[in-house]
C-alpha cells in the first residue's frame, strides 16, 4: 500500500476519536491502543527515529538514511522501526531493496489530542 492510499482524518475526526483526558476518562480499548504508542516512544532510539523520519526532506526516509546517526546495528534499527510500525506511528513501503518510512499524521494527532489541555486551564506548576 502506498502512502497516498492512507486515509487522513480531519481535525474534527481527531477530536472525536480521542478527547483529552481532562474532559473524560479513557475507555479500555483506547487506553490499550494509546499505551502501545506511548510504549513505542518510550525508547530514546525509537523517539529519535520518529523525529528523523518526520523531519526528513519530503516527509519520508529510506532505512538506509536512518542507520548512520546511531551506534547500533542495522538489524537493531530495523527492529525499532518494526515496533514503531506495529504501534501505528509510521507507515512503510518497500521500493526495490530499500524500505521507506513516513510518520502517520493521524497517530501523532491522536497522541497530541489526548494530552492537550483545554483552554483556560491552570498553568503547569501553579497550585489551585
């Protein structure tokens, strides 16, 4: 499947799928899905990989471009990319001998929407 075939959610769809935790508690299924994403991002290598992919020119990166910045082997990078893909954070496509990765905007929107504080909330560190 190419990335042009991936459905993108509109902003209204994103808000409907995952309201911030401060408005309503998470359901079991949503908590399981979101915890998988957060767990994938809890590793510094995977967090850096996601950042490298997202900031790469054109919004996608070849696995060959992702190996150099790390002091780990290529199979380790591939395993980290697999975790990101299985968590629903990145998409991928094989092109010849290389695999290309891109960040799934809907996944990032879902994570950020969950943690977004509604307007008018007390600033962090300020007691009520």
